[in-house]
C-alpha cells in the first residue's frame, strides 16, 4: 500500500546529489543556479537531481538566471526514474521562452520518484558564434494550496491564509452573524491529485466555534461538482485534529460549505477553523505491489492515461483530451483569450473577434458610422458611402446633374458629358462640321482636316507639286527638293564637281577642296616645303620656321651691359636704404598646391636654405596683402601647412568680414582650383560660440542628435528602424508599446556624440599621395538618433497616422504605429508624427519624445 503525502502545505524537497556539466551554484541541497559552458554547436544536455529516497512531488519551479536572463532553455523535457536506469518522460515543452517573465512553473498530479532529469537543448546564441543556456533557482516539491477563497472574514487576524500556515494560534473565522447564514471555503490544489483524506484542527479554547453542519464537495474543473461527505450536528473538542478518509478520488478543487456555524453566548453565529490539511497518494501505477490486471481502469491524468490521456492546460498535442478547466475553453474577454479573443469596441487587430455590440455593426447614419459611414446628399468625402437617394445617382439631364451632367447640343463647357445626338458627333463634310471640319481640295484654312483625295497628297514630280516639288538637275529654286540622281550629289573629282570641287595638287583656287595627297600636306624639310618650310640652324630667311633643335633656343648668354637706376644687379644685402615701389603687369596661370612661377609677381624671393623667402616686420602689420580676389594666399607643399598664425598673448588669428562669413573652412576654392578633402575643421580644445549654431538649415539629417551604439548582429538595420535595449547591445523592436526604446537608426545627424576614435583622422601630416577621408561606419555599430527630428519606419495597420499623433513601437520589427489610448503605458511613447501615413508601411517624419 502506498503512503499518503500532505499536499495542502507548500514544501521544497532537498537534493542529495546534483549531476550536470557546466557550472552549478548549490547550497544545503538546493540548486541556486546553473550555467552551461559556451558550446560551438547546439548540444543536448541533461541535469540530473537525486533525492535521498523515493519522494512524492507535484510541482517544479525554475527561475531565470540573474545574470543570463536571455539564456533559459527553449526546448526541454522532464523525466523521472526510480532506479536511475529506466527513465519515464514526464512532459515536454517547445518554444517555451515566449512570454516568460521571471519564473517558469509546472503543477501536475502527485508522482513518486527518486531521480529527476531535466533534459534540454543548449541552443541560445551568445552573439560570438557559440551557444549557452542558464537558469536560476531549481525547486521541486509540493505546490500546496495555490488559492483560497472564503465567503467572509472576521478581522485582519482571522484570515484565510492562516488555514495553511502551520500555526495553532489563529486560523480562519467567518464574520459574526446575527442569524444563520451559509459560509463557504473554496480551495485550489493547483493540479488534479488522488486525495484520500481531509483533516481539520479546532481552536484550543473551551468554545471552539467549529461548524456544526457542513459538507465537502470536489471538482476537477471548477465547473462540475460532486458531493463528497457531510456532517450534521458535529460536536468538537478544543485543540483536536479530526479527519475524514475516503477512497482515493481525483480532484483539484475542494469546497467546504457551512450550513450552520457555532452559536455564541450572545445568540450570534460564527465558524472558526484553525488548520486544514489534505492528503493524497501518487498514481497507483507507481505502487510496485499493485496487481494491474485485477485493478479497475484508473482515472485519466496529464501523466497517466486512463480511458484517455488528459492534456496540460493549453497543450496542443495529438491524442490528448482537452480538460474542462483548460484556459482555451473559458469565456473570452477583451483582456484574456478563451476559444477566441474578443476585440474591444472599434479595435482593428488581426486575430480578434468583433463583438455583437461593436459600434461598427450598428446601423450607419450620416452622423455616426456603422459598418460604413453614410455620406450626406452630394457630400464628396473619402471613406463615406453614397446613399441610394443621393442627388448624384438620379438620371442626368441638361438642367440637373446626376452621376454626370449632360451638355446641350454643341456645348463646350468643362465637366459636362456630350450626348449621343450632339451635332458634333455626326459625319463631317466640307460644308457641315462633325467631330472635325473637312477641308476643300487645296484649302489651307486653319482648323480643317485634309481629305485623302486632296491633290497635295499625290506623288510629286518636277512639273507638278505633291506634298513637295522635286527640283530639276542643278536647279537652285527655293522650296524644291533635290533628287537622289542630281549631279551635285555624285562623287567629286578634279574635272567634275560633286558636292564639292577637288583642287589639283598645289592648286590655290577659291572654292576648291585640298585633297589628302596634296604635296602641301607632306612633312616639311629644309629643302622641301610642306605646310611650312623649315629654316636651317641660325637661318633668318623670311617665311621659314625655326626648328626645335636650333642653337638659338638653348644658348645661355650673359646679359649685355645696361644701366640700373636703383642699385647694381649684384650688391650687398645692407648696402642701401630707402623704399621700393614696383609696378608691372604679370601673372602666369597658377593653380593647385604648388609653388607659383617666378614671373607670377613683380617681387619673388627664393631661399634655398632653411629660412623664409620673404620677411616683413612692422609696428602695426608685418605683411599685408590687398587684392580684388584674395589678399594673402598661403600654400603648404609636401608636409607643410598652408598658413600658420601664432601669438604670445592674443589670439593666433582673427578673421572678420564686412558683409559675409568671417571664416570658411573646407570645400573647393574656385579661384585657385585647389583639390580639397571632405574634412573641414579640427578643433584641439574647448570652443566658445557667442551666437546661434546653424547646421544645414532645412535638412532633416541635421535636425537630430545621434550616438554610435553596438547592435545585435542577428538583425539587419536600415535608416528609420526603431531599436531597443537588449543587454549590452541594441536590437530592433519586436513588441507593441515597448518601454525599452533607445532611438532610431539614422544615416546622418546634425550632432554625433561619442564617435569612435577611428571614425575621423587626426591633424597630423599624411604621406605624399595619400588622402584623409571619413571612415566607413564601424563594424557592429549603428548611428542611433536619440533626439530631434528623424525619419521613422512606420505602419498604418492599427490606424492612419496624422501629423501630431503619438507613436509607439509596433509588433512589426523596427516599426512604429499610432498609439492606442486604451493600451497606453507610461514610457511607451517614442515620437510625435510630423507627416501623415494613410495606409500600409512607409517612412514618417517625426519628433523623438519620451513619455
């Protein structure tokens, strides 16, 4: 005979042994946490718990790991064994992590075992091409009473929770009644168990106030109830346990109905119970001494099949029977799903059922919509249904419009329909117009159509005109077309002209074309002329061209003696004093970052040493330049800078303008054709701005503040996607009304905070021939807009979006949608729309907010 176990009071069983790979945190027979090693491939792992003896239990609870909350197993099975050799599957879960918050728990009929195995697949990716699983506190034991409901309570000391707290000082007490009234206690064991005994403890007082007339009933589904036992005129002693035993019966709910409580000395009525206990035994199949063949068919359960096998709450598996207490069979509401899930009034969400009192099903009128909304007579409004009595549906006439308005005969007013008897639709002639007016033969009047027999459409000849008239050979008349056999179109020669007339060799005749074989086009020499005739070395004959190797083009000669008004050409540096004023007209073309030519300016100083080419010192200004275009130009060649300003106590440079910007950095300077990099300014210290800072006015890309964040590589990101916090990285949003939104993926931003160090180069010189550019987006990071105006990926599936609407995250990945006021939670608003989206998906301009 199997022993009974108290199942009314919660109890956690301790393990004598725990065997599992990975890392386990244990304390006094409790498993407080477990983390697997990082595995290269998804692997099946078994964690085995052993009790000191065969134990009975009906509950398993597992917490999420404090550090690795996202790594709870997704597919797993529980198994039990008496000897650790033969294992029996208990139940299995797949895709379990959906909807998991802090803890996973299972209540089931009482079972006997010494060994419990948790078998699962380690398949949660870590983001670094490895897999891991983890869970927190692992508890196995008795679930106890999970819920107690009573008809009344006396005060805060005599409450229903005392019925299972194990203390004898206080219990439950009904309210003090002035007359006999029925009381009840409803208890939920959490799962169906084979209960065979009920125990009750009376108050340890001379007046126990234990109920005098009461009964017990039971149910498996809280719908169909069965009578169990009853007592009439029950007498009780102080501080005494009473029990009632019966054949093991499958039950989950027990109800104690008190028909009459104890009478007090004042003539009032009250019922008091200190403690209630329920005892059950495991499935009889666990009894090793049981004769299976002689035993009746057992009751079906979720673990053991009887005539049928019962399904767990919500289980979808072939061959199991749905229980009456299954949550899918309960009455559907707008908050919780039953067989269906009911839609709230006006809700347009997929998978919910419209209720009969939904406002969309009522009769439609011009003022209130039903399935449709009726338009008023003549109303032109989108989304409104035209009524059958609408004036636009009546028969149309010339006086009153219907669907259309008919035009009078010959009327050409816009927006009216031509009738079939309109004179403009009849056959056209040269005298009476129809759709067109036919032209008489040869007529050139505007607005008339040429007929097919018009003489202008016949074949043309040199004598008679058709669409055109052919010219005779060599005829040069106006408005005559040259024929293909005209002699002017034949091949030209020196004897007979064609399109052109060819010149003879050496001929200089006006109107004649030089041929390619003409001697004047051959290579010129000193003896034979070509296009030109070459001169001999040193020759000075008129009409001849100097050759490139003539000595006169390379002979360096000292200048002749000449007078010099200022000083000798060669003189000491400090041999004279005075002023220099030079005036001239020079300026060879000069572009790009190279030294100007020597004749670019009236004064050129060239220093081949380590000093400066020109030095200017003065009390007020050292060097000043003035020009119509650029006052001073500085060009840094090779590794040098273009211009350097330095000072001891004042700013290194001051740039002002009377009518434009004081300083322009970056871009191409048209005056010198300088090639520039995309980098404009590098500031090596704190900056101060005494006026407004404008960033590309009118450009939405400059209207936001953004930060580079690391993102989950399993998602594909595009500009406009909403991202939420997920551990140390961000990922695309996937749930409605998320409170973890960080921002929106953007391609550009006006202000970028926390840029990676290698995104922009420093200001050090680069090797010759190299260039500096903005680096590509860092690997594994995205630019996330956190404030300002951005473009957001949105959907109108929950309603059209209008400017000013508040937006929240949608069930669609990375999308936003219009906020449903009935489902609002603080912290879920992410933006305010600045542009509309009538239907479908698209990009909506929005202002990021957080509320």
